[in-house]
């Protein structure tokens, strides 16, 4: 059993307690890619009425971005853009963005966070919503990037016969991206 802090209320924690916690946190943080991939696996077999399951859709979206020469950060964003489907039925892009936020740049974060509205361009009019809802962001600097993501990678990734690379192809990229957070309240130089 690992050492544990001795407090029952955080206000009573000592520097020694927090050294113990920080040591445990480092090991836990290193295992984040494994937990993310395990959660992505939860999408396997979940079709939700779509032609392919959400796991295959995620892999196809990443495959399309990878084959198109996108950088690793973009490809991992493509892989994880729908990871929030299991817990965020009404806000899955927010869940994906929260997971990615410490590790990605502003453009990719905005793209993931807003892809649900942009993807709506292809189907909102069939379910009684405004397909042009994305136009409220027409002047945003990441509008074109997000529209392109949906058009080229997300929207066409429901093809049961399309190339779908295995998760193992993307695992090294995911591990590299998640190895170094850029921003977090837990980083002393984070903004």
C-alpha cells in the first residue's frame, strides 16, 4: 500500500502530505492515455442508429485526418472529438474539449468544442433545428477550420467500407500529446 496523507480536512494538510499526494499524482497522470483509450473503447458497439458504431466513427475520423497529413495534435482531436458521447448525451463536445484542453492549442480546442454545432449543418434541418446555427460564429477566426473538420473528416466518417486504422496506430500520438500539458491550474506557469 502506498503512503497516504494524514489529514481529514484539506486545511490541515502539511507539506509532507502534499509531497505524498504529488508523487501519487505523477503516476496517475502518466496513466491518463490508458484511461482515455479505455473510455474510447466504451464507444465500441454503440451504434445509436448510425451506420457504424461510435468507436469506428472516431477511428475513421482520425484515419481521414491522418491520411490527409494533419499534425498529431489535430489527429488526436479527430480521434477524441466524440469521446464525450457516453457521459455527455446533450453536450458531448464539451466533454471532449475538457479532456483535451490542457494539451492542445486554442484552434483545435475551439474546433472540438464547437464541432457539434457545425456538424448540425448536415442534419439539423431534419430534426427541426436551424442547420445554419453555426453562422452565429461566422466571424470567429476558427470558423473555417471547424467547418472544414466537419466537412472533410467528421461528416463522411460513417462509411462501413471506409479505411479505418486501428487504435494502435494513434496510440503513440495520443501518448505523446498527453505527456506534456500546456495549461492547467496545477502548472505553476499556466495562464
